C-alpha cells in the first residue's frame, strides 16, 4: 500500500517548511510527496530542496500564460494540483495545501476509512497567520455525505486539504476539464457518482486562513452573480460529459470482456 501526497506550491516560503515537515513525519519509506510548483519567485524551491528527501518529487508546472488572463486564483491552483496528481503512483492520494499543517495522526486515522470508502473527508481547525486558532471546526457540525449532484453544484462543500481518495477515483477525475472547475468539488462529485464517500469529525488539518490563500473559504465570496451562475452551468455541463464518457467506456469494456469470454 503506497500513499501519494499531492501539493500545489506558489511563493509559499512563509509556511511551506512546517507543512512539509508535518507530512514527511507521517510517510513511510515507500510513500511520496509530489509538489508541483507554479513558478515561485521567492525561496519556496530552495526550502523544498533543502529537505533532501527522496520521497519528495518536485515538478515544474508549465503554465499557459494566455490562460491566466481573467481566471480566478483557485482555478490556477486546480491546474497546478492536476499536474501533481498526474504524477502520483500511490494506492491512496491525499491533497495538501502549502500553508497548512497536518495533525500528527492524520494518516493513521484516515487510512482505515480509505480501505472502506472511495473518498474520505475530515474536518479541520482554522488558524490565522500567527498560528492563533480562529475556530476548532471548519464545518461546525456533522456533514452528511453523499450530498447529490445539484447540491454539490449549488453549494460546493468539498475542501481539498481535508480530502483523500483511492486510485480508482483519480482515474475517473483525470484529466480535469479544460474550462474552469474547482478540483476538490470535481473529485467529490465524481466520487459520489461512481464510488462511496465518508465524512469524519476528526480535525486532522490545521487550516491556515490568510489574505494570500486562494480558497473560497476565506469568507464571503467576492465573485459576481453572473460569474457564479456561469461557473455552475459550466461545472454541470462538464460533470455530465464526464459521466457519459465513463459510462460509454465501461459499457465498451464490458462488451469486449463478454465477447472474449464467450
């Protein structure tokens, strides 16, 4: 059993060392931490390389500069995460943000669940830039999963830094749609449609909320109504296309297996 942790980095010198340390402390010798960097201009790369750990795989995310125009930061992050996910080889894949900290027993708690469910999402506590706790729970109460396609599109809930999933889910999710999506919501929706999902109350990440991070969870969204509608319509369209594609592929495989067995 191999674990792949996928992280997207960009000018993360302020916090990334602590996050990498908290992850490596929990990984086995056969596990991997894949970090895709989006062209950092600070000391991020030097900090990553200073660990000199063979379990770290550092990738350069080759950006399409034309695509950066009029695109919100979290969609660029999703593209960067996709670059890391494409290189993962683990049986179980964990997502990690560069500025958080993993609670020391995160893997020990989540791995048994991952042997039963396709995707698992934990709770997390929220900290500010000075490591002061803002809230002991991100979700505040129990989350019932699965939620269904329309609820996931209208009110996105899946939070990447709290998520882990198996290789089968990754195969369904890749490649990401070329048009704008949030990677965690995309993975969560496909997990519900073709697998099983589980939410656990354990706070397994110290999620750092600050003005530089790109997560929608920083507070009230600043996106316009038009943007929100456009995004949800596009997400719905992309999800339907992927569902149909997966069903066609599975039907073809089943037909071929039936043909050769008979």
